[in-house]
């Protein structure tokens, strides 16, 4: 079974600074998808960024980028120019390419943005 | 974009009663819907995978007779918590996968907060 580990329960960053959230995973599959989701106080899950394992290039979405190290099974999220609205719980997630296509989530990192 | 709704957004019920939560895909068809449970300050735990027209697949440790799932159409899945007890109080979230869509497309509902008194 796949497992996803987020070793930082809480992180804080100063507004306009950069922060990196860590995520590691364990799988025996070679093809899969990785995601970062954001859950603000409203509890609505919002997709931040995704990475296909077969792609070597790291995904980027505006201020959000990932460092995907397939051999090390590491998938960190970098948030640049942090904004107050970035404050939320961030979950790393893994999806198998199998027919069920369910998500396995990490335990989450609570990000606080300091003004 | 694809929108998933849940109803109700919050519900309070007495111990021993049953509660139904609806999950609807508003502008797309979903062959597969997922039901998650989230305790305060914890991650989402998958409860079951719901496929339209067939029986749901439950995760280990989830009682299928207590958490009844029905996925009768391509836009609606329901979760019924039967004989609810205070320990069932939690935040329940559904997500829907686009029928025929690319594999990464899964959309989340806003969640339902259940409180059992």
C-alpha cells in the first residue's frame, strides 16, 4: 500500500517570503500522480498543483512550484511571495494509476503566514 | 469549472437516528465518487469508493451496514449514517471523478459537518 508522509505538522512564513513544505511517499509503482491540496478554514479542498510521475520537469503554477525527486520519492511544495491568503492546511496526495484512482493523503502541514 | 455540492452543510442529530448526506456533481457526470471522513486537525481518510450502478467499495475498518452509500445516478451519491452515535461526529467530504475525463480530475464538495448529540 502507498503511504504519504508530511513531517512538518506546522510551518510559518513571513508575508512576501518563500516557504517549502515537505512530502515523501512510498510506492512500488512507476507511474502515478502527485498532488498538493490546500484546505483553508472554509474546509473546501482546493487543488494547488499536480505532477505526473513520468514527467521529469517540475510542475509550476504561478507562485507555486514543486521539487519532484522520483528516485528519492520526494515531492516538496515551494510557495514564493507568500500571501496572507495562503494560510491553510496543505495536504500532499498520491494517486495510483489503477482503476480505483483514489487519493492517499498525507497528514497535512498547517501553514501560517505572518504579516 | 466542475462543481460538486453537498447537502446539508451541517447537521445536528440525536443519537440513534439516521442522517443522509447528498453529494451532487452539478455540471458534469461522475462515474465514481469518493467519501472521506476528517476529524479536527487531521487528514482525510477514505471511507468508500462509490461507482454508479454498483455496490460501493469500503475501506478496511469502515462498517458498510452503518455507512450506507447509494450512487443511483451519474450526478448523485448519498451517504447515510445509520443509528448515529456521538463518535460518528465528524466532517464528511465527497469528491467526484469526471466520467471519461483525464485521470487526475477529481473535484471536492464543500463538506458536511455532522454532530451527534
